[in-house]
C-alpha cells in the first residue's frame, strides 16, 4: 500500500518529531502533521493513520497532555501540549537519534 | 501508573474524542485542499481502542469464563481433580496451621515482641524476692512472675476438684496488657482473693454466664471474687496451647515464679542480657544462695522465630514439623501429578478443538495460557475445598481432648499466614499439574502427524513418578507405625493394665503439719484397702511419666569411706508400692514397718547398683547423704521403671519411705492394684478418698489413661504420618487406575482384533496386569532408592532400636504398594478381557 514517494518513518522517530513540533506550544493533530511537513521542507508526510495512534500512545505515557480548545477557524479541536515528562523524553530521544544518525552517516561515508 | 490511571478514568470518553478529532482533521484537510492522504478512520479507532484496553486482563477473564464452561462439561474430571487437590491442600494447610500454632504463635499480650523470659542461676523459676529485686533494679519497663503449674482445689458447691491454676504477681495483667473478654484483669491494688477465669473453664464449668463476674467462687475453701474472664482465643505465655483454668495472685508462701519482663523501648536483647548479668551480680551479694544467680543467665523472646532460635526443644519440634510438611508436600505433588495425568488424557481428547483454534490464528502462548487458566480454576477450587477440610480438621483437633494430664487447647485459626500458604500451594499445583499437559497438547496440535502416540509414554512416566513418591511417603508412615508398635511393646517397668491412679491435693492451709499428712495417708490407705476387689494399695510422692524429681548429690559410703557422685530419679513411696505397681523386688525386701529406727532405709534399682555400687554387694550397705547425719541403709534392689518417656534408657532410681521423709507437699498420689477391670472401680475409689478427706481435690483414673503423655509423641507421629502415607498411596493408586483404564479404552480396537484373531481372554487380562506390574516395579525401585536416602534423618524421632533403614519396613511398603496397585489394575484388566470383538471393531 505504501506507494508514497516520501520515506517511511522509522519506528519511534515519529514520537521524536511530534515532541519536537510541540516544543513551541500547544498544537492540534492537523497542525502537528503540517508542522512536521513544513519543517522537513515537505520531505516528510505524516499520515493520520500513524499520527493519531502515536499521539494516543504518548498521551497514555504522559509525555503529552491533551485538551479541547477552539481552533483558528473557530472549530472545536483537541490541542496537545508537551509535559515535563515529555521534555525529558524529547532530550533523551534526541540524544539517541543524534548518535544513531551520526553513526549511520559515518558507516555510509566509508567504503567497506 | 499513569497509564492505569488514565485508562481507568478516561476510557469512557475516549471513543467519542477519537471520532470528533478525526472529523476535525478531515475538515481541515478538505478546507486546505491538502494532499496528505486519508487513512481509514475505522482502523485508527480500533488501534486507539487496543491501546486503551486492559488487553491482558480481558483475555484472562475470557479464558476464565471459557475454562469454567469447559470444566462444567466434564464434571467427573473436575470433581476428581478438585477432590485430589483439595485433599492435598487440606492436609498441607492443616499441618501448616499446627506448625504455626506451635512454632510461631505469639502469646496474647500487647506487643509480644518486647516481652522476654528471664532465667538466672540456670533455673527457670525464682523466689518472689528475686522478682521484686529485678523489678526494683529498674532495668526493665516492668517485671512479672508466674507459676504456671499449680493445682488448686475448687469447690463447685457439691464437690471439690483439682483444677489448673496459674499463680502470678498482681501486676501481671497490667504490665503485660493481657486481653480480657468480660470484666477486667487483676490490678496491683486488688486484695489477694481475686481470680481471672480461663475461657474454657468459664464455659464448661460455669455455663458461660457473664454474670459470674463480681461473684465469688470457692478456691482452697475460701471465696475468691471473679474479676474477669479471658477471651476464647487467649494464648498463654508458655504457648503449646497450654490453657490453665484460673489465674490467681500467688497464694502459697513457697511458690517460686518464672520471670517475664517487658523491655524498655529501644532496648536490644544484648542490652537486656548484659543488664540482667549486672543485676544478678548484685543479687548474689544481696541474697547469697548455694548457687550463683550470675551464672546460667538466659534472656529469651516469648514467641516467634527468636524463641525457636534460643530453645532446643523448639528446634526439635520445628524439625518434626518441617519433616511433616515435606511429606505432606510430597502427597500434594502426587495429587498434582494425578491431575496432570487426567488433563493429559483430556488434552488428547481436545486436540481437535485446539487445532481449530490454532489454525484460526491463535498464538500458542495464548492457548497455553488458556489451558493454564483452566488448571488454575481447578487449583483454586481445590484450595477452597482444602480450606474447608482444614476448617473441619481444625475444629476436630480443637475439640479433641488429648489424653494428657495438662489442659491443652489449640487455636488453629485461619490467619493470613495459612491463607497465603494455601494460595502459594494453589499456584504450585496449577503450574505442576498444568504446564506439562498444556505445552504438550499445544505441541501435538501443531504437529498432527504425531497423533498416534500409542504408548502414552508421558502418562506412564507420570504414574511411575507418582508411585515412587507414594512409596517414599508410605515408608515414613510405616516407620512411624512401627515406632508406635515398638513403643507400645516396650514395658514401662510397671503394670499399667490393672492399676488405678489417684491424685489427691490436700487443702494446704489445713495440712501444714507433717503429722496430719501422715495421719491422712494412713487413713486413706485403710479406706482404700477396705474396698472389694482391690488387691494392694500404696501411696507415692510421684508416679512415673507424670513427674520426675532428679537429684545430683554425693553419697558417702560408710564401709569404704568413699564418696560417689550419683545422679538419680528420686521418689518416696509406702512399702506396698512395689507390689501395687507390679515392680519386682530382685533382692532384699521392701521398707520395714518400724518407723522409729535410727537408720533410714532406701531401695535402689538395679541400674543404680550397677552404676554406683559395683565394688561390693550393695544390699545392706549404708551411706551418708550430703551433709545429713543420719545414715541410710539399702534394704532392697528392684527392677527399674521408665521415668519420663517410654523410649529412654534405664536410669538409676532411689526410693525412700514416704512415712519417713520430711514431706513438704500437700499433693499425694495413690496407686491401687485391682483384681477386676480397673475402669469399673473408679467411682468406689473416689468415694473412699472423699471419706478420708472431703475437702481434698481429686483426680482418679486408670494408670493407663493417665500416663498418656509418654505415648503421645509416638501416637501423634503414627497418626499423622500413617494418615498422610495412606492418603498418598490412595492418590497414587487412583492415578494408576486412571492410566490403566484410559489405556484399555484406547486399545479397545487392538484388543478386539486380538480376540477376533483367537487370543485367550486370560491372556488379554494378563497383558494389562503385566503392564501395570511393570509400572509398579519401576516406581517401587525408584521410590525405594530415594526413600533409602531420604528417611535417614527420621532416626531422631524414633525410639532407640528402630533404625530407619530397617529392611522389614521397606519390604512391607513395597508389598503394600504392589498389592494395592495390582488390585487397582484388576478392574481395567477385567474390562479388557470382557471386550466384545464385534462391538470394538465397529468402534471409532
């Protein structure tokens, strides 16, 4: 089914991106997807099929908190906000990701 | 934690939220003409739901419901399993309750952990002044004293009886914080004539009337005001279920007291010990005695593990219970293996169901879980049944009046420890009897070509294991039965079949005078001798097995001038004693009648002569006892008796004439030799003694019943282990029967073919019996091998002369197992032989 031209996201990376997107302030699901899309220079597309389960999981883990609010076009929307716990998780995940991507790049830069 | 909280409280709103949120997302995307592809809304909702659910718990619940339904479809299996497990768990928890009561129960006082028993000078009891001295030293928060083995005469208006009293210091109840059911405890400012009643005494002798508080009862001829009644579950400081009838302030001047103290807050046992040592040194200066208080100091906790650590008798009791628990655990294992066998058979019947579920995509882990849940259901039903059994056994044990000269009441309550133990056992049972069959069923279903596992190797293996275990258990049981037999056959050294024993407790106030006591003894002997059917009557200070006074002293022999240090059991008796008790006088004679002779006379037993008087003929020799001026002459040598337990080695004994000793006691025993059955004479004996002194407390019984204490350990051991052993055998034989019956039913077709081809029916029966015999043989061999090593430590509980490695025991056990096993296989063999070839060929 995955016919998209955008790369598949690694398991766990989506959490990192969501938490990163929420750092600036509370956002609803749609704008989280949009933020990621824009920040990646339109390289990444987050499908709602993976976005919302990831949001619910993060909420259950206590990394983000949800609250109903009113959107910019005056509609009821669910806003997500990063928690203290989420911030801790974010820095830890970022650390892991940095090490991983540096490692992968190093490997790929050299001939075996 | 966070997850659980959210799940519990926000679950309801979750579904609604998801739908609304997705709608919003779609609207936004549509409004912006966004190219981000739409997912399937239903899938997202389902995923969200999965995330929010207690998946594990919900699956478990479904398994429970399903398991209960499938067990209801095979009630015979469920009943057998619950019965086996229930019996196993019941007996285990029952023994565990006994162990808890004997070993770990704490006395009914507030904060029992801070109460210690104190011994000084190596003696368990001390004078009242010593108790006061320790209390005045301020070392402890408080110090109390009690004498727990006193008898007191109680007059109920019609008759005087001896009852068990505890004499105590008046601060006892307040310092220890003893709970009271009605009224109050004794207070320090109370007068001397107050009494607190034991619950059982109050219920059985005073009809449980709460209005008795404030009234008086007559003790030792004086009115004592009842101030309070103890609760039914009261546990005394001694433990072991010892439940005296009444608690009174110390009323005899010469009563010595056991010391108990409450530690100050934060005080350690080490500090207490050091403190007691210092106090004892000052005590030695203040009240010099022949011994030193500062020696032999013991400070011991009154309950729990600390007590086990510091008392060797408790360790022996502990080891006995450990052994019992191991044996009972083996029985439970047999029960579990039994159930495992049943489930295996059922598993092969359910193979189809499991195969269907597997092919529909169920994980094999989930199926194992499902099957384990079914076993757990059985195990918990087994626990419920087992605990019911335990309640029944506990009630029975609490009702049983042990044949003991002491008031023992056990409180086998179902407390948290017992419940926890039962639950642990259930878990053990579920895993043992469930895991193997469950894994196997699932594996077989995955590989259907393994289906014809015709020989049922695993089931047979289980039965062999069961038989081996039951043989071990039976060996222990038979050993203890032989022990009982053996100890019954050991002669105590006197006649217990024709003898009546009377214990008289004279009112101490009226019998302070020695001459009055002697007068009474003479009159009582005359009254008893006049009874028809009584051949011989004697008085004695103590009767063997009920008490034993031991002396360690120097005897200075007049003829050689040498002093021998002798250690012997001492008793004072009237001349007729040896005839009444049936003790043979080997040489010499009994005490002469002339009471005014200068020389005092003694009789010794043969062990005494052999150990201390080997240099010359002992008869007629005289010696000086300690510092006394009067010489003692040996006038007779008798065969010895046992003193305290039936299994003991012969001990030196020395008898004095009861009429010549300085008798300080008001308690006298009489023994009567009856020409007829002793049980029929008890009433007449009681009446005769009543005539001699109406106000004395009386206990009259056959000697056989009153020396029950001596036989108790071997009886209890035999009853418990024999019972457990029989249960183990029964369970193993049921298992064998089950496997044989199942294998016959599976081989019906084969047997039909054999018969159709002309096999003799007797051969068929022999075939089945032979395969059973093979299982029994292997099981016995394995069991004997294990038993040989495992029963070795049991030697410490057996009478001397009975070795645990006695070949006779092993032979008896193996024969018993073989016979019952073959008997169990007989039914299936008969059924196999009676198979109708026509029907069996059409079968399947």
